[in-house]
C-alpha cells in the first residue's frame, strides 16, 4: 500500500505527459502533403495573426486591468464598492459567448447599426467593421482583463499606506507615486496576470471561430475535421505547445527576477478621495467597461432567449442540458478524487520526486484544449488499432473501437486539462492542516486510508467544494475538447452554441448561453466575497 500511495502522482503525471509527448513527437515526423501545403500557404499568416492578437489583447488587458485595479483599490469615487466586485463579473462569460453577442449587436445587420441608419435616415452610415482583427481584440480584452484586474488590485491593496507615504515624503504626488512606486512594486502580479491573458488568448478557439479569424487553434480543428489529416493537426499543435512553453518559461523568469518585500495588509492605505470632474470621470470609465463587458451582453442574451424560448426549450434542449450537467459532474468528481489522492500522497511521502511529478500532473491547464484533444486521440486510436488487430489475429473476432468515440477520451482530456483547477484549492486547504494532527492520529493507530477518511476529508470539505465548483463550471464552458472528442451526435450546451453561431443564428444560441453564464456566476460570487473582505 505504501508503494501505491507513493506512485499516485507519478501515474497521473504520465497520463498527462502522454498527450503532450505525442504532439511534440509529431514535430519530428516526415512532412506530408497537407503539412507542406500548410507551411507554404498558411503558417506565416497563422503566426502573424496569433502574434498581433496576443499583443493587442495583452496590452489592452494590462492597461484596462491595472487602471481599474488602481482606482478601486486606492481611490474613492462614487460606486467604488460596487465596481470593486462588479468588474469581475465578465469572468462569468465564456469568451465565445461574449463574442457572438457583441458581433450580433454591432454587425451590419445588428440592432445598433440598423438603428443608427434608421435614425439618420441613410443607408451609407459609416461604422467600424466589427468583423476584424480589432473587433476580436476588443472582445478578448473585455473577456480577459479581469485576470489582470484581480491580481493587480490584490497587489495594490497589500502594499499598504507606507508605500504611498514614502512617495509623498519624496515630494511625489499621487500620479507620480503610482508610476514610480506602486506600479513597479506590483509588476510581479501584473506580469502574472498578463501571462494568463496571453495563454488564454492563444488557447482560445470559440471566439476566433465566431469571428472567422484564423489562428493556430482554428487551423488545428480544420486540419483534423476539414482536411482529415490528424498528422497535420498534430504538427500544428506541436508549434503551439512550443509557444506556450516559451511563455511559461518567461513567466517563471519574471517572477524569479522581480522580488519585493510585501508590506503587511494591516497597514492599509486611506483611499485617495477624488473630487469634482475626476471622480465622475473615473465613475464614467468604470461604468463604460462594466456596461460593455457585462450589462449589455447579458441583457441582450436574455432578450434573445425570451424571443426563442418557446421554440428552443424542448426535449432536445433538455438533452443538451443533461449531457452538460452529467459530463461536468462526473469529470469534477473524478478530478477532485484524483487530486485528493495526489495531495495525500505528497503529504505522507514528501520528496523532490513527488513535487516534480505533481508539477507535471498539473501542467495541462496551461495547454489549449485543441492541443490536448489531438494529443489524447492519437495514442488512444493507436491502442484501439493494436487491440483490434491482436484480437482479430488470435480469435478472428472484430470487437470495434474501445476508446474512440467514447466518454473515456473526453474524461481523460478533461482530467489532463483541468487537474490544476481541482488540485490547487484542495492543496491550499491541506496546507492549513498541521503535521502534528497526523502525528497524533498515528499515535492512536490511525494511518493510511483511515487517516485520510477520518481526519483529513472532514477538514478539507471547504476546499473540496470550491474545487468541485470551479472544475464543474470550467467543464460546462469548455468547447474545443468537447467538440473534438465527443461521441457522434452527443451534444452539450457549448456544442449547441458552436453550431448555432457557425450559422449566424445568434438568437438560437442565446438560451444555452444564458445557462452557461448563470452557471459561471457561481465561482464569481465566491470570488467577490473574498474581494469585499
């Protein structure tokens, strides 16, 4: 049993590394005709599109997130307390839902441009083209800026009043204090937020698919399902993995080089009171962002959903809902159970080896869903082929596919992708349990599985509940893994949204989108409680 506990993190790490290794090895395979065609005609455009998209979203999210974090953390203006948690609400929106709502609103045939042409009585009213690179960038900024906002706000709050008092003693005003003192001290947190935004941007599939904006993720999907070349899809995926790994290394370098002493939160600064036009300018700025990132989209979703409710809400829709709930619930249970076993193993038998194994076991969250879908499908297809050939050779029986087109592929893919989401909250809860409790339990003859069941699990209930909710919500919203690995004809809410938005039927996509957004609000409510403390 000791050996079993010791090797749980290793087994999970191997399962996670198999798809990553499979994709990386494809980079060394001989180039086929389709891959050669992609290199000659598409690859350079994919690189440029991805670069400009990532750069624009990173800069925009940094500017928006840092400025809003500074105003809500340090300044006092009308509505500050509401904005402090309200500006996190866009996290409830899957980016692809926000994308089709904004596109449906501001496209040429949408209500905004139609109303403007009607009011000005002209068919030639000029409006910026929303179906453009800038349109995609704006939507992603509105979807992802909360990552930077949350981390930057925490940094500004924990700096304490002494940092600004030191700036004032040097003769700096509040603006100079921000740029010369507060901003440099917050750079590690801001850099981490920006790196999260970059990874989310490069991993995104649904948003760019709605806008027909070609990036690596859409190219991987088309190579597999339009060109029917799994090898070309895998080779594209290997390039994307290399880019993601470079970003991970850069993030680690930034964190290691920038070190500052953190001032205790007990000395929180008194807010800078904004008066006159400054207070209302900040109020208008925050209101505008919250309006376009959350209030307007959710209002439009409810309007569309109300229009199509009678048509869309039927037995088939209930089937989509049941599939989503069952898949998310089963995956959350599996991921959290494995996370508990890994955490308990590392606690009972701590070593550098187990820490490295856990690091690899939780690396999947940094990888795009389309990459993991390809990486998992290839080895399982090979196993299916080998088993079929062996059985046919030995018994002359054709048994069919064991893995392809089954839930096993989806569950393994979800476990690989979201293990970190389940692991981190439970591990944080476990760290609060002192080792002396374990020593007392062992002195009473309680060890192994009994200790986990009788001592740790009751204490870990809060962390397990948080982890389960986070994993459940993430899988409910996950699109590319579900789209690329689901059994034939087995659809979920996210797949329904993809199918409807692919045909430009925004109203029909609204009802399943409302369910996903309302589900996404659950972890945001938990998060805002912490923000308000």
